[in-house]
């Protein structure tokens, strides 16, 4: 169930100026980063596949957690709703970054990155790190952690990852990381993203 953060009744709409989460970062030049193979643009469809607008409409029905992925250089960070676990042994996680994302190059070139798992009170933080016209860190409270990685205050958890592999897929890059450290800060509800809106999860009683 999605609850509005202000009234407790409905999901709070994303502010009009807010951009969708940047699902993926920049391509990096290196032995573990495969070069793109001349993929079609974001509005091109594979034979038999859904059109981009139909794809977005269908996937919007799927609720997802929200994280901010950060790297030490810059510092750099972006909101992502594509974060997921990949493997337990070894402990691998992943997120996707758009080829056109401004933070793509820095995130993909970083040897380590941090995943800040946002709590349900951090919708404004998610909106801030999805914008491209502001200094995201100047408007945030954060500290440097292991490997100099930016860790956002108030996050439900901080996950430190070593870059494991980067795979070009369509108009995004899949970034896979080896989870090397984790800090759990609060047991509260997570921030969720659903149909272009942020909200909180309330378990059934």
C-alpha cells in the first residue's frame, strides 16, 4: 500500500520539475567495460518488442525501491530505481544507468561506489539527485566514508561496492558491484517509486 508522505492517504506525486531516476551511469573505458555495439536509439523497438511508450507504461506498474548511487570523484551521485541483488555467493548487486546520464562516465569509471538506500522520509533527496540543473551535494547532508565515498545522512543503509563488471544493454549500462561492506542505520519503511510517484510501504496488519 502506498501512503502519501504528507497526508497519509495517497501517494505523493513527484513534483513537476522532477526528472525520472537516472537508471544508469556512463560508459567507462577499461578492460571490464564492453563497448556498445551501435545500439538503436531509445525510441527504436526490436522486432516483436513493445514500443518504448508501451514499455514505460507497463513497467510503471512495478513498484521499486529507491537508492542514490554515489562515487568519490566529483563527488558524483544519481537516483536509481533499478537497484537489485544479483548473487549471494559472491555477493553481487547491480543498477542500470542511462547512456545519456550526466553522471554515467564518472560512476562507471569509479573503482568503488556506494548505494544509499533511501528511507521513506527521503523523497526530496530522491528528487534532488534526479535533477540535472543543481549541485546535488551542496544541497544535501552527507559525509565521506570508506574509499572517500559520499554517504547521505538519513539513509536506511549504506552499501559499499567494488566495481565488478559493466555490461552495455540497449540504451543503458548494467553496472554490477561486489558488495564489500554494509551499514544498517534504521529499520523503518523504505522509499518506493511507482507510476512516477514516491511513497512509502505499509505492511498489512
